[in-house]
C-alpha cells in the first residue's frame, strides 16, 4: 500500500497497487486515464495542457501493459 509519510517531504513511499493507468487519446493528444483494478471503473483523466502535446503520467500508479494480441498485430504490420 502506498504511504505518504513522513508528512512534509512531498514524496510517496511505494506504489499504488489497487489502481492502474493507460494511454488514451483526447482530441488528438496523448492523455492518461486512471482506473480501479478491482472494479474496472475509470477514476480520473489527465489531459494535456495544450493541444497536440502529451500529458504527464499519474505519480506512483502502475502502467497497464499492452495485450499480447495488440503486440502481435503490430509485429505483423511492420513486416
């Protein structure tokens, strides 16, 4: 479990284990969507400040890996 102690050092100790984040496109720009791993509910979205720029990731939240099916499809397209 992620802990925010000691108070005042502005740092998190450990990762947030019950949540994950994935890349999304919002109006043609790259954003990040945070979701609850147990229920699958989308919790928050980090939008880019300016159009056509990428948003920053959520701090301490795991990044979802791409599925093997998508990776295989990309490999076959490149050949």
